[in-house]
């Protein structure tokens, strides 16, 4: 992985665990909306308060939210989004703005380190914590051409939202319908296959990722058809989760688990040490400059624009 960082080939992908740490696990109306179950519970409460469920029974959705399994939550999301979409008014956007839209970055050192070790930042989350910490613009999964230009380093870095962003409710990957759409979208699947085959991915806070329909399909393909592939990716977890992750990921062959410490608070120090071991200097302010090694810092850079600096670093 260190060589991938030095070669600018690491792609960091953040999940709900990252957002919970980076936002201080913000609670809105008693629901920790950085988590998937907390966000949906908040959405269910929003629907009830605004009478969007009508006379429909709610026993099933309450059980789904209580079970918290991946397919249970996808089923709950299906119902919540239907209630929101079938009612007059822009309820879906209002709900998202009042929940995940309130997430604010309180651990900027996390985004600063990810920006340093990874030239491409992607997230499975709907919030904008990575943007807040890097100053990058957002990309959603249907902006095919711009995504390709980011990968070719023709434009400054952006944050790629693989499952959509809250400001574009119609593009959220949250329920069965949207998971089906993204799993059958040819450009998106080409992107995912490209990531698995030609890049080194580091999953941060992505425990539930490998059970969602999109990743499960792709991982199943590589596990069955490319068993001899020596390429691998990494997922970070706590010490107490290492055996669970090993059981979960063992069939994939291509994804290995790495423990970063006993507690969630150990993650920032682990990432910082990872950057240091790769010979990088972590910049603690938003910047378009991705990776700067100590020997590469030049006085002349003080007189260049961020985009010019970024291009210079990539050409080395």
C-alpha cells in the first residue's frame, strides 16, 4: 500500500464509519444521522410528523429499522422514499437538508490525511464532509465524462459520490430501485471494474459496504472469475473486528483487513502514520495539492496557482 501512495495510485473510499468519526457522530432529533440506520430512522420520523404515510401500516418498517440488517434497511428506505416522493412538495430534499445536510466536519485532520495519501477521493456517503475538509467540488455517479477526466488528471481533484449526494435526491442510491439502477448502469460498472482492477483501494469506515447489492455483485464476480488475480485492496477496522472482517472478506481474496487500533479515535493517528511512512507531508488546510514529499517542496511553488502545483506534482 505504501508504494501505491508514493505512485499516486491509492483511491480512498469512505463509508458511514468515517462520517461518524469525522462529524462527531452528530445527532438530529435523537438520531445519529451519519449512520445509515440513524438517517432512515430520522426519515421515518419526518414522514410520521408530516403525515406522509397516510393510513398505511408501519409495523414492517419499524421492524426493519429495528433489525438494522443491510436488506432490512434497504427495504425501509424503499418505503420512506415512496412516502416522500408521493406527497406534494419537495419533501425528499427537505428531509435530506434537515438531516445529512447538517453534517459538519469536526475532525479536519482526517480529511487532510486522506487528501495527502489519495489523489482520488470517493465516498459512499451522501454528506459533504470530504468537500468541507479539502475544498474540492462534488461529483455524482452519473457525471461520467468528468469522472473520467478526474481519473486522467486533466482537471483538479473532486470528491466522487459513488452512491449520490444529498443535494441531488433523485440520484441517491438508497433503496432497491436505485441499487438496481446503479448495478445495471454500464458506465458506473465500468468505473467500478476499473477501480478493482487497476487501482489500489483503501476502504475507510466501510463495514457494511461489502453487503450492499452493488459491491456484493462486483466482489462476487472477481471472487469467482478472477481467483488467480494477485491484486488486492485494503479495508481498515478496529482490533476487535479483525476476525469478523476476515470471515466476511475471505471469499473475496482481493480485499484484506488491517486493524488501525482499539478505538475509533485511533483512526486519525493511524492514517497520519501511514502518510508519514510513505514519505508524505500532511497539509492541514484545504488545498488542491495532493501529495508533497519533503524533498519536493520548492520556494517557487509559493508563486504558482494551486492547479499548476497539482499538475506539477502529478507529473513527477
